[in-house]
C-alpha cells in the first residue's frame, strides 16, 4: 500500500488544465461545463454504441477517461444503459447486422436525447461505404446531431463534438 | 522444407516469410490436415473464393501453419455442388470458419452444425454476397434472425442474454450464459454483428489502396494488418522493402504491442477492483500515443506502413526520444508490476480465475498471447522470424497456468521484451531509403502476409487482378482461434468474473466479423 500511495503522490495530477495559450481549447472546457450545468444539471450521461467500427474509435473513446483528458471531472460519464443516457455516441459504419440493435438502443433512451456520430465511418460510411453488409453513415439509420470526423478522431476532437452537440441542442 | 513429408507439389512463395503454395483435391484434405496436425501444425485460416468468372467453380483455401512456415492449400470445388469434407474434427477453429465461408459463398463442409455464423438478417441463405456476380452495392431482402442457441436444462438453470450492445465501451456481440446460481455452466457466443463485407470491399480496389482497408480490419492491430498486407503485396511483386523500412515496421509493431498491453493492464487492474491501475497505465499509454502522433503523424500509426516501405521517418532525434521513452517506461512498468504483484485483493481476483488449461488450449488451437499464457508456444517473431526479426532475436514468453494471472504476467513480460526489441531496433537501424516503388503487377499472382501482432498472428492472402487491382483479399484475425477458448475459460467461474476473464483475452470482434 505504501508503494501505491507513493506512486500516486509521485505522479501527481496529470489532468491538463484548459491551456491558457489556446483560446479555442480553453473556451471548450468552460463552455462544456456551463452547457452541461445548464442542460443536464451538472452531469451528462453518455451511452456508447459500436455499430460496426473497426474498434479504432473505441480506443480513443477509452482515452477520454485517462488522467490527461479526465472526462469525468468535466461532469461527463459513460453509463451502462441507454435508459440512463442523455447522449448516444455511435461509432462505425452501421453494419446491417447492428441496424436493429442501434435503433432499439436509440428508442430506449429518454427524451431529450442527442446523437453524436463518431469517426469517418460514422460521418460518411468511411472506407466501408454502403454495401450488402453496411448501411453506411449513422445518419442513414438514426437522426444525428453532430458528426465528428477523424480516423479515429482524437480525444480532443471527441470532446469538441460532444460540446457542439450540447450547444446545438441549446439553440434548438 | 517444412511440408516435404506431405508429398505434394508445392511452390515456394517469394517474400519475407517461409510460405509454400499447393493444390489438392477436397477429398484429400482430411488426410493432409491430419498429417500436418500430427507434425505439430495447425489451421491458421480457412476461406473461399469464387472462380466462376474464370469458368471454374469455387476454391477452398486453407492456411496451415508450422513453426517453420506456412502452407497455403487451394482445393477446387465444383460450381454445382461445392462441398468439401468437414475439417472441424481435426482442427477445432474450422467450425466457425466453415460456417462463415458457407454464409458468404455457399461452399459447404456439410458439418453437423447447420446454423449460419456471419449471416444474421441482412441477407438470406440463397444470397451469396461474395460471389462475383453479386453486385457489391446490392441490398438483399432481410431474412429472419432466429439463432438457435443451445439450451441447458436442469433444476435452477437459467439464461442471461448479454448484447449485442454491451455495458461498456466495447464492440458488439452476443453472449448467452446458462447459469445455476452464480456459476457459469455454459457460455455460447454469437458474433458477426460488425460484419462489414470486408472481403467484398477488397475486390476491385487498387492494390496500393488495399493497405488502408487492411489497416482497418481491426483498428487496435492496424500496424500488424498493414504490414501483413504489404508483405503479401511485396511477395507478389517479388520486391523487398529497404532495410530501414523493415526496421521501422518492427519498431511500429512493437510500439503497437506496448500500447495495447499497457491499456489492457490498466483495464485488468480496474476490472479486478484497482482503479489506480487504470489511471496509471492509461497515463503511460497516452504518453506512448502522443509520442506516436509526434513522430509518425498518427496516434495509432494508421497508414504509416505502405506497400514498398513506410510512409514516415522519425529521424535520428525521434529515435533517441523513443529510446529515452523506453527507459522511462521500463522503470514505470516495473514499479507498477511490483504494486500489482503485492496487491492481495488483485491477485485474489487474478489467480486461478478463467483458467484455460494447456491441454484445452492445444485442442482448440489457441494462439497468440492467450495461447502462450496456456503453454502454446507460437510466436512468429521467434519462429519463422520474418525480417528484421531474423536479426532481432525476439525471445518468446510463455506461461503454463492459463489463468487471468498468467495472461497478466504475459503482458508484463511482453512489454519488457518489446522495450528491449525497440532499443535493439534503434541500435541496428541504418540510414537509407524508407520505401521503394513496386513494379506493375500482373494479374493472377498470389502472395501471403503473416505478422505476429500484439493479440496473435494476422494473416493476409492476396491475389492480384487486372489493371493493378485486387482480385481477392482475405484477412484472418487470431480472434477466430481464440474466441472459442473464452467459453471454456469461463466454465465453472462465476458470472461477475466474466468481464475480467473476457478482458484478459481482449479479443477482436471486428477482426473476425469482417
């Protein structure tokens, strides 16, 4: 236990404060918190669905929770059930074998609900496109509020996408 | 040579790995497979192609591996009755591979299990999407999706259906647990949810473009797949990349292994109740990814390996930075390993949990990291040793216990070995070109790629078509072999240990749903 505590103290807090020199990024973190406070009373609950991705986007969604991005400190958490979720984060081109499961997950969410399509595949179908096995982009299957391009999008791009979704909802 | 005793007419394929190709009739396959198995070989991949546009029927392809090399066997099947003998009694992984080939192409091993595997509701048994005459853009009429799971009956037995949408940020698949109390009596897996039609998508792509798709078969193994694809294409072209490119490929492959192992060790700590481990290891993984982004232009090194070489050059300073990072990582990971080793709560969760015995692993043909944790000594880097592993002297790590603890130890051991290999690359690498242009490639040539990724081996079999395009390309993920092992590993464990056991295998869905 001593070694464990020593390691925690030695490493310290790695979470990156909103960088002062990057106005865009600083704004991002602040606006994110304000929007969440306004819209979701201090907590945004995200349900992730992999609708057919290559698992590259999942790697970056995982990284959102690491100490550098520390997404939970921003009041955002990933939840296990769509019934607890405010926002659906969808990766992949939608495999036809996942079409029904994705629709059911979306239907299971309480309103108001937001959808963010993640990655080049989620935005356009990407390299897999549309075929006998793929419905292509997420918007071909459910309504999408924001699409975040990238293969895969970086954690910062993902955060930006989530912010944009919340802002769009506030305007609407 | 490795397959002499089979008395087949074999031709050696040029390229980085020892590989031979031969033809045989379908009727001879059981004897050949049996002979390979007796000699310590195994089934590496099984797939089919449609040759009716060439006035023939279908071809069943088998990749059979021995430590010394790979045999790629082709068996012609008639168009009107494309049947072949069931090979699953000899090679366990054939069960699902045969079902997948039947779903896509209609070639039929006539095995007892008539259930589809990749085909859910998106197409019907009479639609054969991988046939050349099937329009790639066609959308088929939906079929029914009523998969017949095996039912376990008895006093107090009940089922827990899980998925395809899982509770965490993971890929989709369905798990059907039959349990009594908390104890798992049976786990039946139903995969194929992320089937994206990859084999069909490959057809007609430019040979040089195919590497991008190969790099997205399973995103966490993008380096392994890109290298395997390029190895296959370079085999066809009979062109070797420059030495510096090969060193850089090995550097990237080992960095991919380190990054994935770091992430898994974090999640294994977390699933064992030690959130500290997740925070610590994910911090280290993020550092590795940031170094990748800085030196290779991509956090996961996607599209950095290209036919003929590599697309990025970290330079002298970059290599020095990687060397310094290796030293820092080694210290940090040792420290965390001591903490894991000394943590009674964590070890209590790890030890004896999800045990896959060496005997079961051998029967199932389990490979890669999970195989080595159950005493299955397969590591291409230490056996067939494609360049530059012929110089690198990679040391294979194995363990005999086959439990979660063994798969954790394997990851620690392999991180340390990969750090050693990365340092060795930095010592050996010389100046020079990082890519050569490939010559024009005539149609009808075949090449094989075989790379030991972090999870296990990635195999890519490529055939060139007209105008520098792909006639057919098939990518095989080690998860095909290892998914069945998960069902054996959870037997008699309690349901709450399943996430931990599953994570300790960390298999790809996308890689084998294709």
